[in-house]
C-alpha cells in the first residue's frame, strides 16, 4: 500500500475549502472540509476486535494518521463512534453477499424474499447483505458508502440503497478507499 502523507490530504482539503468557501459542493456544509483528530491504533484494534473484523490497511492508516472521520466525499466520513453506531449487523459466520459474483438475478431473488411481513426473515437477509461491510459515510437519504472488509471486494467502496429496490443492487465501485477518497 502506498502511504499517502497527511500533509497531502490537508493540502487537498485546504484547496477544496478555498475553492468552495461558501460550501456549495454537495455535503460540504456538513463537514466544512475539516477532519477530526486521528485516533490511536489501540482504538482501531478495539473496534476490529469488537466486530471480529480487519479493516483495510489504507483505512486504518487514514484513521490513525490523518483523521477519525470528518471531511470526505458526500457528507464526509464517519468517526469510529459513528461506525459503532451504524455497523451493528455483522455476522462473521456468513460469507459476504456483496461480492463480484452477485448477479442481477440473485439480487432480484433476494429482494423477492425480503418482500415479507416476517421481520425475522427481513432482518436476516439485511444482515447477510451488510455482512463484511462497514458504513463509513452517507450520500444522504437512503444511500450509504460501505467499505468492504471481507469477500472479493475487500478494501473497496460499495454504494448501497437501504430501500432495497429490486433494480438498485449494491454498486461495486472497484475503487480502494484511497482512490475513492482522493
């Protein structure tokens, strides 16, 4: 992994803030191009232990060397505390459903199964969909940015719509955290 220097990110954010001083870019009013202070690696390790998951190295580096959330694409990045709040549906006994092998047909079948009044069935499917992913930020409304920590998309960003529409499967961006962030 190529290490991006914190000064490079700070410079990018300063340039963005100068170019958008009135915060007209989508989401900028929320994060105002400011990062939260980095966290010690011990906090990242605790989160990983609590969720029995390994965060991608570039994201760990970002959290510990650059910022614990704040400025980023869309409405910005969540802090570790927000990750804990939003990422409650991990089941490490399941293989991640968000994967390069997820076809439109498989997604349609899954959405048909979710069209139920049985909350347990609905919740189990939703848990399977989000297994292996951490919600690292939002695009607003029902759209979130996930960072995959397991499966074929490990280390990649995925967009998801919590409305679970038949025609709106997860979008595999194929971008690493750094590619997406920068």
